[in-house]
């Protein structure tokens, strides 16, 4: 079994232009001629539910978790409505909200009441520090309600500094929450893995493997997994920005034990989702 805990989709009417805008951000930050280090496409599939579902069999993915992002408070209601509407036996969407939303507590309570398993925050887009009072309040409320909270950690290939969720700031959050419901994407901090080892390895926070394979050495990746604990690592690809088949090949190349591999590829996800 394989569960991809980190994927993205958009409503069909905006998917193409949303992807174009995000690729434009990558080109702006990395240079107009930027290509992935291995030459793979910057976006490998249509960024729609249909595109996701059609891509899963080739990669052997049985279930995908979709992670929407509200870049302003006014988007929250429509995004969460879409997230609820697209529920599929093979795809489950988390909800989202913006740290500036004055009704954040009510949004979280509504998501929990409607059966959502968790939320996604992307603080680079939302421009709030992970240890700001607004975000800590959201994470405390999510913990109280039993909601998972996935957040982009580290730098972003398509967005400029500053970094709003650096490992040292993520560590500060643990002064306020237990952390066992938190999932720091991109192995705890994209392109900040030395700091991940310094500040986050060994904490209660889970990491995922999304969009790391071309940017981290296998040796450091395996070291982080082993020192942090394979029971706190989730397979994630960041599809459509990475083909889950490529992510899986990278994970398989690390030399994990069969027990570690099963935990990462599906057992940890099933435990956290609790039947959702």
C-alpha cells in the first residue's frame, strides 16, 4: 500500500493559470532558464482532481492527501467547500485557513464538525511566522480539536525570503503545543536540513518527504529519518510538482529496513488519519 500525504489540486477553471503563476514564481526566483536538476518537468500532470487520480496508478499510489492553501482570509470558505466536494475514495482533502482570519477558531471548529482530518498552512504565501501569536493560536486550537496541521517548512523554490517557518522557529512552537499532530513538510525544512537536525530531530513533529529528492543527499536524508524515527516520517511527493514514482524510487534507494519502509509509505498515515 502507498499513501501520498502531500499533493495539490485546483478547481478545473483555475488550475492551468494557477500552475502558470506558480511556475512564473519559480522562474523569477531561480532564473528564466531554470530546470529541475534531473531535467524532469516542473509540473508533471494537470493540477486537477482528474489529473491526480489518473496519475496515481502508474506510481502505485492507493490514496492521496490534497493540501489546499488560502492565501487570504476571503478564500477560506470557497476553498474548504471545494475540498469537501472533491472527496473521493482515493483522494482526501484537508481544509485550510489564513492566520489573519478573525474567525479562525470558528473555521477550525466547523472543519472538525464536518469531518476534516486536518488543515494545511503555507506561511510563505500567508506571510506569517510559524511562531507568531496568530499561528500558535491556530495550532493550539487544531490540537484541541484533534486536527492534523500540515505546514510548509523551510524555504520555497518559488518565493523570496524571508523564511517564515525555519526549524528554529518551528521549535519555538513546541513551547505551546505538544506537536504530535503537526507535520512539517519537506523533511522539516526545505534546504534547511542542517537546522532540522539541530532543532527538530527527535521532537514529536512528523516530517514528510515531499519535493526533497533532488535537493538533499541520500546520506543526510537517511540520517534524519533514522535519528528522528521512521514512525514520524510520511511519504509525500508534492505532486504535481514531483512525480510520486520518482519520490518512491528515491525512498526505496535509501536502504531502509522493511519495517521503516512500511511505516513511511502507509502505516504512519493510517495511524494519523484514524480512519478518515
